[in-house]
């Protein structure tokens, strides 16, 4: 059966999601480390929850990490350093001595004495260069063994046998103290002072190379475990030798499992599990966030962030497992909350952490820590555009990491004697990395065309180009928009809506009136009404046109779609009632569609709030001498009529929330008209 182009076109969104789903699944499985998954979970200090475990095959017993580290440290501490002996320097010193000797002893006339002095000096040099001359005096203890490499031959001596250049004078005086040449000590010192040179130097490369060779020779195993041997019984505590045997079995099991024969099956298993997790994410979007599900760019954005977090974690694991907590995983719920909502952010974060549980060590501990941190992130971060809030929240996230890790350590070790304080530093680095969410949100906005509260804050600036133009061309409309923005923001706060979004939507909802400002009563500064010279149908067309003009202006100004939605929906599909009634007095048959806004009706809590506030604020200008009762009836009448016309049936707003909005509007209008209680005289 061939698919027609029309069928492909109609289902292109579904086809794209299927492709995205398959591509993300394959990429995540590819990022997973190539190793089998041990079928038992165990933790140090915890009882064994399974049945008695017997060795399924012969395997080697690997040394404990601490034991290996101790062996390495012993080898490092006992390693003998290497020094190089330069014979050319020593030979040069003897040559210089031979040519300079006569200059220092030219006043000695007896030939036999000259010969004896020459031999004495030569013997002194031979003793000095017997093992070599070095500058360092306190680099090593005198009893420290060292290797001297001379002409490709090695000999081992103590460091104290090397001659220190700084000891030349005392050496000469001591050697000649009881001899007949004692009176020539000063001359020998002056002769040797410029001649004796350092010829023994520390050979770092050879020392490091031999140390590395010794460390590599350390055996990683310390025996075997025969097939059928009891490793651990049910209920026994996982510690000591049992822990070591379990860790050795896990390592051997994974290495044996991941071979050419089992490779395909293991990958297939990973594909199923990863696909299930991503399918749950898609189903969540379809059921609870249909607007996001219908938007391919937003779905791509969510999947992209999940893959990026898994990629960063696997990258760190390949570099050093100890740094796994440096990855700022809490950036994921932060970003998704900034662009969408908290529930989606937490759900996606939990699924990502569960996927990472396949590849990280101590998976239970890791999953617990990350989920708790994600919950704290969602609950603490509010109004991300305020910088102080981000710093406070990151501090709280870091504190939760520290407290939870501290609790796990106490459970595992039973004390805090050898606690790894470096882990706390890693959690602080994690917090600092989480602060990168601010520039990351900005980059995502540009790449994916999304809008966050930070961008909304910028758009709410009344000095922006579009709002400046509105205040110049239609000052009455601008003032009306400010009033509606204040009312809508208060209502949104009351019903836990996005106050920043609804405020920005209110500021821009009437920008289309700039094209024909004089046709709207709030901009008429004289008693002349231009509509008096027009037919009702033409007046209605001009009034309705401001919605379409506003959408066009907003798109030219590159306003986000979330803001343009307020322009589209703030009148829904209501009638331009005044001109409709006027037309009914002129003719019996009236085409209602000519007097009805094109819609759509509000499809979110925020757009519904704007429709109510816009209608109430605009109509409130008709109130002459309002009192409490009149305002109460007025607000009820306006909003009840909108409900009667089914303007809110697509919006996720409840009757309870509408009731709360009515109360806010009544209170605000009462404050605007400065109503006072009349006290008796």
C-alpha cells in the first residue's frame, strides 16, 4: 500500500515525532557505555535482599580499591629516585685543575713539595667526584637510597655520599687538618672554588618511567572464587569480604556478558527501556500538554535537552566517575519550567534521571539525590528573571545535595571519620554550573524561537519601540492597556496564572488601534464621533480590523507567538454589540457575521483573564456615579455574558477561578472610583 502525498502531508507532524522518537532512542543507547548490567543491586552496609547467592562461574577476586591504593602508596613511598652522573663535567674539572694548579702554587720552590701538593689536590678532586657533586642539600635525607646512572651503568648509594658543593671549604679543611699540607688549605679552596661544578642531576623522566612500570606491575587480583561457593546469604550485611566478592562478580559478569554473542540482545534490551521512557514523555505531552505536543519545535526542544544531559553525564563518566555529580542536571527542570511549566519540568527530569540510573555507579543513591534536587528546584525557583531568586535557589539545591550525600555516607560507613570532603566541593561546582542557566535560556530563545519570563520582562518595558509608538499615536488606548495590564496581573496572581505573561499580553493587545486611533472612543478628544458619518457595517469593520492589524504589527515587530495569542483572542468571537444593535434599527435582516470578531476564543487561563479584564475596564468608562452595588452588578453582567456566549469553553479555567477574578475586579474598580463609606452626621 502506497502512501499518497496528501496522507503524508496530513500526518507530517506525526511522522516527524516518530522520527524524533527513533533518533533520540538510538542516540541515547549509543551514548550508553558498552557493558552489561549486573542483575543485583547492592550497597555497602545494607542487608542482602535476595536469596542466597552462589558463584555462577569461576571468577577472580579483585583487590579492594582501598587496598590497591595502599599498595600504590607504599610503592610510591619506597621508590628509589634516579640521578644522572655527567662524566664530561667531571673530566673538564680535572683538566682545568691541571692547567690552573701552577698559578696558585708558583711561590713553592721545592719540586718534591710541588709534586706532593699536585697529587694531594688531584686526590681531593677524585674524592669529590667519586659519587658526584650536587647542589641540593636538603632534598633528601642522607640515608635515602638513590640510583646513580653513569655511562649507562647504575649503582645504588645513599644520598649522603654525594658531595654538596656548599660544603667545599669544610671538606678541604677536614681532609688536610692533620697533614703537612694543612697550611695550603686556603689555596686549595681558592683553586677549587671556581673549578668544582655540579655534575649530578635528578633524572625526572627516568624516575617517573620506572615508577609507572612498578605501579603497572601491581596485581589487580588476589585469588579466585570457585563456582558454587556461597558469596552472601540472604539478610547478611554487605561489607568486608562479601562486598569485595560481590564487586568482583559484578565486574566479571559485566565483562563476560558484553561479548559478540550477547551484544545484539543487550542493545535490544536498552532500546526497549529507553524507548519506553521516551514514549512516556510523549504520552504525557499528548494527554496533559496537547498544545506543546502539537508544536514540533517544542517537542524537539524537550528531547534535545534530555539527550544533552545524558551526553554530558556519559562524557564525565568516561573521563572520571568521581566527577559525576559535577554535571548540573538541575538545569533541565529549570529550563523547562522557564519555557513551559513546573509539572512538565519535573516529569522530564525524573525520566532523565531514571535513564541515567542505567549507567552511573551507585544508581539508587544517584537517582535519589537527583530526584530530590529536581523537586527542590521546581519548588524553590519562581520568577527566574529576578537574579537573586536564582542564586537563592541554587544555594538551596547545593545544600540538599550536601545533606543527602552526608546522610548516605553515614548509612554506608557508620561514622564521619573518613568522609570525602572533596564531594562537597563537587556539589558546589555543580551549583556554580547551574547558574549558567541564564545565558542558556537566552541562547535557546534565539535558536528555538521560544519565550521565557526573562524576555517577557524586557517586553513589559513601556519604553519599547512599539509601546512608545502606541502612546504617541493612541494615548487613550495606551492608558487603557496600562489599566488592563494592572487588572490582569492582579487577577493572574490571584488564580496562580502567569502574571508576567498576561501583563505583557495586556500591554500589546490593542496595538492594532494605532492605524485608526480616532475611531476608538478612548482616543477621541473632542465631541466629534467619526462613526456618526459611517454605516454601522463600516464602523464594525474598522473596529474588528484592529485585531488583524495588531497581529500584523506584532509579527513585523517579532513579538513571540505567546504574546500574539492575546491579540488574537482578547475579543474572542463576540459581537461588536453597539453597531450590531444600531444596524437592527435600520434593517430587519442583519448579517451577524459582519459584526462578529473572527476569534479564536481564549484557549488558556491567561488569555481568558485578559478578555474579562479588557471588557470590564473598557465598559467601566460608562459608569457615571458608581457605588458598591452598581460595580458588583456591572462586573457580574459583563463576565456572565462572556460565559453565556461560551467564550471560555476552550480555556483551562474553572468557575472557582472566574469567581475569584470577579472579586479582584470588583475590588480594583472600587479603588479606582475611590468609593467611601458614608458616615452618619
